[in-house]
C-alpha cells in the first residue's frame, strides 16, 4: 500500500515567534542570534526582510551585518519556542498519531490511515497550514509525498506558506535535477566526495548502480542511492517533542579558550549534570558516551566509548567522558567548544548482564546518591547542590 507522508516545516520559526512577541520587528530586517559576547555569534533564524538582503542561517552576525547594516538582532528565547512547538504538535495530532519530530520546528506525519477522514494528503496539508496560521499566528510549508525523504524535499521547495506534492508520477521530473546536497543524508563532506566522481545532482545518483555507491560509501551510500531512486521506506517513528530517542547531549562554546585539563573537566562535569537530569526525567540509562571537541581553528573531532555498565549518573558520564578526552586529545590547540553526549540509551529497568569484575554495589550506591541529589535539585532548584569543583571553578573565573 502506498503511504502518504507529510513533512511540516514552520517558516523562519524562531524569528516568527519573536515577531509575534514584538510586532514592530515585522517591519525591519531582523535575526535571532546567539550572544556574540559568549562567542555564539551566529544567525539562528531570520525574517523574510533579512533574507532579501542575503542573510542566511548559520553565518556569523558580523557577516550578516555586512550584508544588511540595518539588521536588528535579538537573543533567542528557547522556552517560548518549545511552547509553540508543543502547540503545533497538538495540531498535528488531530490528524494522525504517527508523528516524528525533526527538530523543534519540523515534523513528519504519516497520514495514510487518515485519508478517508480528512481527504487527500494535499488537502490535509492545506488544512494543517490554515490551522497553524489561525491558532499560532505562524506559517508553515508542507511537503506531501510517498516517503519521508521526498516529503522533506517538498517542504523545502516553496517557502513560505505553501504545499508541494511530490508523487510517484512526477518525482523524477521534480527531484532529479536538484543538487545532491538538497537530499536528506547528503552533507558537505559527502557532496564533496560525490562531486569528485562527477556526481552533482540527485538524478546523477539515481543513474548509477547501487553497487557503485556501496563500494564508494558503504551502507550510507546504499541509503543515499535508495533515497534518490524513490525507494526510501523508513517509517515515521512516533515520539513527543521532548522525548529522548537514542542519545542525549549538551554542549557549549566557551567565553575563553580552554587551555588546561582542569578547565575541560569542570565543563564536562557541568554538562553531565544537565544530561543526568534529562536521563532521570525520562527514566533512561546510557550504554556509552560520546564527546565532541572543537579547537580554536574550528576543527572538530569526535570520539566515543562504551560504559562498563549502563548508567544515568552525571558523575559516571563525566568521568568516562573526561577519561576519553585525556586518551584522545593531543592539546595541539586550545579548545573553543565541548559537547558531551550519552548514547545508546535504554529504559532504566532494562535487564543487564553484569560483568564479572564490575562493582555492582558501588554502582548502586552512586546511583542512589545521584537520585537523592536530583530530588534535592527538583525541590530547591538546580543550584541548590553542586560539585565543589564547579563552585571553585566559578570563583576563580570571577577573580
């Protein structure tokens, strides 16, 4: 049975929410930007007036202001964006219970089972856009197709406030002429490699045999080929916007470059507190840890490892992350940003076989302590109790 998949993308989401809060921003070129003083000085979202000047998401604020000297910048308000995201999710749930968030402002919907109730995929898309505009004051672009990859391509084709249908009958005409980078799964590095072999468009990918991409890129190459040929059959996987999937991470760009292991340890410990809180909240444990280190040349390196036993403990995650860092990072350059991620998440009550030499009793005591700390923080605030090294670190920074 042919599926009907929608990809809903709220237009210029962060900027549109800010314009609702402050209507005067609608009349000027504006952008939501990270704090320049905190070295997060990039454009997170922009309105249509700023877009007309060539301002693009992801570029530095300095570059954006060279293009548009009159650009008005505002800081992000993530709590409000999350609230609008939840309200949009509720609208989607009126049409189907098969919903998969893709970031805060995008969702896939499988409406195959809803066609008899609400009409064709295109009709459902138009109804959703109208409701979002009426109830949220925002606009959305919706792609309608027979798989997730083409549905997302469709939502990107017409912005703002439009519905685009890519069907089995027209996808070759509508999709194959697009640059390969337009397709989900083809990033810059992959595109560069494809370009070196004379592959520039989605049609170029589809024209070569599956084995060619399997030899060139392995499993990822096969998936890219299948997507280009319209063979993507990945399901819409339901979860709520704030539900954890397979990983949970936090990262930050530091105000000053990090030049010592002690600074990295304090930062990893603080990031792990946030990760532990989220794992406890969602009753998950991590089976592994991943770290991402970006130096002051903007070169990023990543490493990961398994935990001896699954854990939600911030101290366990931090210690393993730091141990991985010490084994892997050579200190050729100062560090600009650090990300710690708990990976391979499982439910907290999932049975696990213990290793022969693990200290299960100590692990249980550490987990009980972390749970007690979590309860204190939930009652009295996240700063009510913390590791001494974090207090020490902050005091040193203030001196």
